[in-house]
C-alpha cells in the first residue's frame, strides 16, 4: 500500500533541485553582468581620466605658450599690464586645470601679472599703508560682471590654499607623513609658505576699496563658502604657535619668525576684509542660506581667535589692523546676542573656548594701550563689518561691561567641560583640573601662557576697574560726616544710578563665579586676589543695602525668596560673590579687627548681616525645600545659598565666642516655625522639610529641641544593644588603668563599644574590689582614663597657655600614639553616647574640629598667643618687609632641636612681602592649628566619630557641642536639682538636714554652687536640659557623724544612729564626702544649719572628703 509514495517524493525532490539550479544560473548571469558593467565603468573612468590629463596637458601647453608670449611684453622698459582679455584667458584656463603639485609656479606667475606693475616687487605690507593703484583685472570686472568675478573668486580660492600650505607643494603621501598639528616640533615640519605674489594678490583683490560691488560680494561669498577663513585659521595656528615660545619676543625675533609675523598680519588683513557687509549681499539662494547659518564673523572667531596665544604673538601692527577694523567693539556687540554665542560655541570644546577668551581679553587690553589711540574709534567710522557685528551703541571707547558679558557667556560654555572630581572619561588638565573635552596636546608652556592671558581678569588694576562703581559708593560713604551705619541713605547716588551700578556688578560677579568654576586649578588664588581688594567687601554690602526702590536690599532679597526660588533673582550673583569674598576675608581677621577696629563692618552691621543670612537661608529651605534637593535644576540658587551658609556659620562661630551686640546666642537665630511643638514631631516623622532645616539651618531650631532630637537618635541607636547578653566585661588594675583599658577595648569594633561595658577594678594587691558596676563604676573608669590621657606627664597632650590641652607634637614617644588618640576619641564618644558629662579641658577649636570645621586665626590665641601677636603685627605693618627677613617657613622645636618647615612648596625661597602677607598669615595659622598635629587629630576625630555618627554632630555648633559634652556654663537651677535628687540611708525630702541643705545651696553664690557640683559629680557644669539628664542621678546619703569620733573597731549604737539621723546629737567635726563615680554626696545629719554651711563650704573649697565607693 506504500509503493505509490516513493515516486511522489522523488518528483518533489527533483523539482526543488531544478529550481535551485535555475536560481544559481540567474545569480551567475547577474554577477557576470555586474562584472561587465564594472569593467566598462572602470574603462570609462580610466579613459575619462586620461582624457582629462590630455586636456589638462593641452591646456597647460596653451597656457604656457600664452604666458611666454605675455612675458615678452613685461620685459623692461615695458611696464604696462597685459591686456585684460589676456589676463581673463590665463585666469580662466588656470582655474580649469589647476593642480597644487603641478601648477604652483603657474599660479605665482599669474599672480604677478594680476598685480600692478610697480607693486610686483614690493612687500605685501605696503598694501596696508598706501592706496593701491588700479588693478589689471579691474576692467574685466566692469566689462564682464557675469563671468569675470566668478573666475577671479575661484582663482583667489586657489590662492588661499596656496598661501596656507607649505613653501614647496607636497604629494598627498608626504603631507600625511608630515606633522599635522601645531603642537608638533617645527623642526620636523616642512617649510611653510610665508610670502609671495599669491599673498599680495589676495590682499589686493579682497580689498573693498579696490573692488566694486557687486563683484566684491561674489568674491567674498565664494571664499567664505569654500572655507577660506577656516583654511587661513588653520595655517595661522601652525605659523603662530612657534612664536609663542618664551624666547621669541617681538623685538628679538629670528628671521623666520619675522616672516611669520608678516604672514600673520597679512592673513589678518585678508580676514578683516572678508568679514564685511558685502559678503551677505549675494544673489545665490543656497549661498545666502549658508551665510545666514554660518555668519562670516562667527567663522572668523572660530577660525582665528581660537588660535592658541594669537593675541600674544601679534605685533603692534597686527593689533593696529584689528583696531582700525573696529574688531573688539564689533565682536562684543555681536556676542551680546545669545543666539550668536550659541552658534559660536556649538562646535567649540572647552580648550578652544578658553583660547578664544584669553585672546579677546589680551586684545582688549592691547588695543586699549595702543600709543595715541586709547579710545578706539567708533565702528561707524572704521571698516564696516557685517550688520550683526556692528555695535548697537556709537560709543567711541571700548565697552568694559560688554567685555564682561561676553567673557561670562564664553566661560559658561567652557564650564561644562570642567570638573572638581575625577569622573569617567575625564583627564587631568593644567587649567580645568578634570577635563571632559578633547585636548589639543599642546606643550605645557602654552597652557601656562594661557593662564597668564586669563590672569588679567583677576589682576588688581582690572578688578578695581570692574568694581569701581561699588568702590566709588564706598568712597562717598567714607567721606560722609554721618556714621557708617546711616550713610546708606545719605550722600549716595539716585535709585536709577544705583540700579545701573547693581546691574553692572551683578554681571561682573557672575563672570567671576563662572571663571572660578572653569579655571578650577586657580579658583582659590582668583578668589583671594579679588577678596582682598581694599574696601571691596564693605562696598558690596553697601550696594546690597541700597537695592530696590526703597533702598532696603535685605528686605528685597527676603521678599524675593518668599515669592519664588532665587534662581532667576537678578541680584543673586552680587550676594553670592559677597558671601564668598567675605568668608575669605574673615579667615585672616582677628578679634581686634572685628570687635575693636570693627573692620570691615561695624558690629551692628555685622549683627544685621547674620540676622539676614539666617532668615534668608531658613526661608529658602523652608519654602523651596523641593528645589534645594535638586541642585542640577537650580544651580545658581543652590550655589549661592551654600556660600551664604558658609559665611553664616563663620559668623555664628564668632558670635558664639563673643556676641556682636550682646545678643542671646541661644535664641537670637531661632525662627518661629521651629518653636512649635509640631516641628519636633515632624522631625520624628522623618518629614523631608524638617530634616532639611535640621541639617542645613540647625541654629533656627531651639537648642533644647536639637538636644532632644540628638537624644532620640542615641536612644534609637542604643535600642539595638539593650539586652543583658550584649555586654563587654573588662578588668583593670588601678595602677595601670589607662594601659589595661586600652589593651582590652582596642580589640572591639566601634559598634561593640555601644554595648554596656562592665568594669571591675583590681587593687594594688591584685584583688578584685567588691561591688557591682551599676553605671557609677564605669563613670569612674571614664574619668580616670581622661585624667591620665590629658595629663601632660603622660605625653599625649600638652597644656596651652590658657590652661586647656591640645595634642602634643611629641606624642610619638608612645609607640602606638596614633592608636592611643583613637582610643581617647572613642572614650569621649562613649561618654557622650551614654550621657555622661565630663569636665573636658578642651579649647573651643577642638570641638570645632570634631564637627569637621577648619580652624583659622581667630582660634590661634588659645593655642599660641605669641604667634598670634606676631601675625597681628605683620598684618598691620606698613614698613619695608625686607627688614623683617621673613619667608614662608615656621620653626619646629622637637626636644630642643629647632628645624625650619616650609609652609608652602619652596617656602624657604619665598620672601614675605606686602602683597603676600595675608597668604603668609593664613598659612602660618593654618600650620599651627591644622597641619602641625593633623595625624593626631585625624585619629582622635575618627575614634570619636566611630561612636557618635557624624550626621548627629552637624546639628550643633562648637560651643553647643561643648555644652553637650561638658555641661552648660550657667548658674544651675537649685529647684531642678532638688526635683531630680534621690535620698538614701534614711533621708527624705522634708528631713530637717535636707531642708537646711537646700536652703544653704540657695544662699550660695554661683561660684560655690559650681564647686559643690564638681565636688559631687566631678563636673562643675550642669548637663544640657537640666538635671533630669544627669547620669547617674544625684544621690544624698545619710552618714553617721558619730562614727568619725569612734576608735577603730568601735561602732555606734542603733539608738545613737537613730538620734543622729533625727538631728538630736551634737554636731561633730566630720565633713561631708562624695563618690563622684555615683554622683553621691555623703552628708552627716548636722543639727544646725550654720554647721552644715560651714562644713559643706570647707569641704567643697578645700577638696576634702573625697572618697571612692
């Protein structure tokens, strides 16, 4: 039954095979056709090429014959030009067959024929000085306006390529093998074209004075369309860069360099002619469309002004060429249009933009300083440029405001390529720091010279010119007979004038912020140069005060912050720059500057500034907290507020040490919304706005609320270690308490130190002391650790002149001294974590270090008062600094051996002068405060933060952290202490002795009350928030006064003890005693109040009666 299936399968298979064969045959046939067509095409191409070569050879032969005939007419004494028709024929033939390798000599010959006979052997520089005679080709332009201009345009385009190339034409292979970048060594490059008839022909035939319209339009448009400016610009880079070598000065150039200079001037002359109105007036639709999207002026800037160091290389003649053309005013007017700036920067990387900026700045300065031509002529009387380049204002002098705006726009583009941190696809750059663009791989000295160009922006004379309007206002205020604080409303410009000044200053400040965000390697140096301009910060705050129609600048900015984000606030750059500069100035100010001389601000003015900054920062974070969490969308506002906060923190730290006008530092900066109970609830709910206020403007929140937040954070963290299983038992010998504690605790991780630590003491006989650690023994352990660590005999810390301690330079006498600092930091962190108040002998600047803040000269008196006085003398010294004989070194005394240490690279070779004195003062204070013991502080701070999270600390100031760790330096509330006191041994709150005790305590002065607190708790200050937070709580225990009079082995009878407790016995000489580890006062039941007062005061004043329990 299956026999019929086989033939069916065989037929189907045969059909598939036949179809495949037919398909293969068709493909083979198609391939054969393609090969035949390709062979035919190649044949036609070869034939056409051969035909072209034969035609070109014929044309060259014809051209050579006609040139030979024409040459007879040029022999002396015949000086007349060739007939125009002959010139037209020669030019028309040459543009048809021109080949750079074969026809360079023919081009030179024709160029000579096209020049007036009497100028054929003159230097091309003469064309810039004398009126040219009639050109031989000019009659053709008039008689054949349809064809002659186009032939000439093509010929000039060929000439542009020739003058931009090598002296001798090269093959394509040779050109590829030769260096193609201006950074290559000139010695390896082929000789470049520097002068010849082709350049003179270009100068003659692009001159708007010599060529009539509309022929000039056709010529210029053709050259622009074919990239003449770009070609000349590339050639300019190759020829100018070797002249930027330091040894090449304008008055001491080798012969080749002088020829290069002549070429540069000629190229500039040609470019200035091409950038003219005639270029726009062309009839070709495609050409005019191209010129609309690629204006000649933009092409010129992109091709010429981005050439590295061009403005440095140009001689005075080249600068004069640009000055006569009205170059700077026209360019500034052009780039005042944001669309033109976008068009210019579209294809520019960061380096090219900076080279453009540096050249503009240098040219601006050089044109200004040209002899006899300080005010540049109005562009209306100079070479007419394209309408886009014609300045809108007919001012006859250079516009400094326009330069600032243009430079700011260019820097805004270049800033996109700079980064402070190393990211992916970036390279380190001498100017940008981390650079995200393509590099030109130029020699290092080129970037150094570029920095010198840019440095004109922060040179003192230029800075004073830019800020002159503000400084003039300051001068007017200074000359007034009224007090400084009232001069804001008197002897000042009108509101309109003030507004004009403010707009100009806003643009200037914006430029400097973009400059320092672009030239990151010089950012600090730039801000320092600007900030220390005499009188500048005081002038800026006057301007800020006068903003707005009511001259209430602070109120104007606050109202702006209430209405909307500050991103578009026009005066924000002034505030930003002011805060940045003032923060820098305050680095080198001392207490006398601020509080005695009241420089640069009066104290009332300084207080007002703090109040304004505090309210502004609060409103921004309170009203625009969502925007502040998106800095990429609001860069101007976030950067300005960061600077405001930096200055605000500096001033708040200063006010915490010494108030400006007697303000209460606990309440002066508190904002009303943060005083409401629901604010603390919002923090506990993790509300984003409340948390943003807490982390950025903590001083706006009442101190007690922040302390409660801190304790909440600690309690939440401690909840992980509350079970009894997680304890750390240690045993320490009282004779080696520090060493044993360090040896046993150093092996535990920071998280383990947050567990309960049980301490057992071993006495001198090696026996464990009786008793269980119920927190009191651990407190004693902490106190003894600190007492040993801070002892100068131990060698970790040394005593400062004001009685505090600071890490010792010689701490390395301990083999593990850095680990010991880490241990001390952990111990202090553990004390704060457990709420144990210790009397820590630290100056305020050490608490500032724990908060991650830098210390400056105003902290120096507590560490080195002698150095502080010397630096104050140098700051006010007005004599010859050479007499002081100072350099950037500091003497380092180690065990009697004095060594000099450089405080900056090469400091021993840098003398201190009047110009760098502030840098010297800053570096000296910085070395003593931050560098001398930086390793010791680094380990100490790391140990502290291993227990206390850094985010918990940032909500406090240095003074507040001191209060938190060592108690508040205030007269404590006796009623609060009584409320939280415990009684033992039979005492109770209304016991007669207890009543007498509280009455005596109420009658004591603040000094004696502090002494009593220290006597009982070992700390003279109460804990923050009151005695509810004293750990362990204060306890008063009854002791029998009779026991002190009994012989050893005797004990008082129960009846006598009961009578003594009731106060029925006679008062004895037994003194009160204390156990500080338990905050325990052992008080006999004195029957008389007078006796209790006498015994208590004697005990606390003499330190008698201390016991260990």
